[in-house]
C-alpha cells in the first residue's frame, strides 16, 4: 500500500492541482461559482495528502532547495503575498456577493423605513420581532441596532423578518 501511495503521489498532485487551478480561475472570474466553490475547497484539502507523500518520497532533493536563495525568496514572496490579503486595510471592505452588501445597507435603516418595503407596518414588525426574541425592537431604531441590542446577529434578524412576509 505504501508503494501505491508513493507511486501515485505526484500524479495525484498534478491532477488535483489542475482541478484547483481551473476552479480557482473560474471562482476569480465569478464563473460557475455554485459548481466550483465546493469542488475547489474540498479537492484543495484532498491535495494535502498527495503533497505530504510527494515531499516524503522526495525528501532529500527537497531539502537541497533550502540551501539556495530561490527557495528563501519564493517562501518570502508567498508569505508576503498572503499577508496582503490578511492584513486589515484602512477602509473596511464588505466583500461577498452584491446582495449581501445590499442587505447590510438596508439593515442600517430604521425599522419604520424598511417596513413599507416589506409590505408591512412598523407596529406589526415590532410585534413580530418581540415575539421572536428581539427585545429592543422599536420603529425608530435601525434594524442592525435592534439585533445588536437584542444580543442577536444580522442573520437571525433577517431570518425573523423574512418568514413574517411569507
């Protein structure tokens, strides 16, 4: 079994890398997101085992790379490149699909302004939110403030409001 894994480590890395490459490019360009998202995540995780086996199989040649400058430079560039995406920027960025950004903007408004958009009255929504455990529900409060002051999340607030409309 050991021989099987060692013999297939490099071919599996190649195949899984190609899948990761294609799905990553598709995700970058927002093409087929529903198809490629799970594929990219799960098969990238599956790539770990063949990678470890490949390094194990080629340990001696692999360690030779660390004696030369290109490996140091490549690792430094990789770490700095990833740090760019981790480091918080000066301006907050919502990220995610546009409908999420739209929703975040809507819930910044008072319940009295949002209620007509939902085809309801402020009083009905306040009553409904109180029934759903949003103790801070008030017509003059922004929806996000109602959630925060009630100790609940944005998602819980939206879930409480949407079923009331159905």
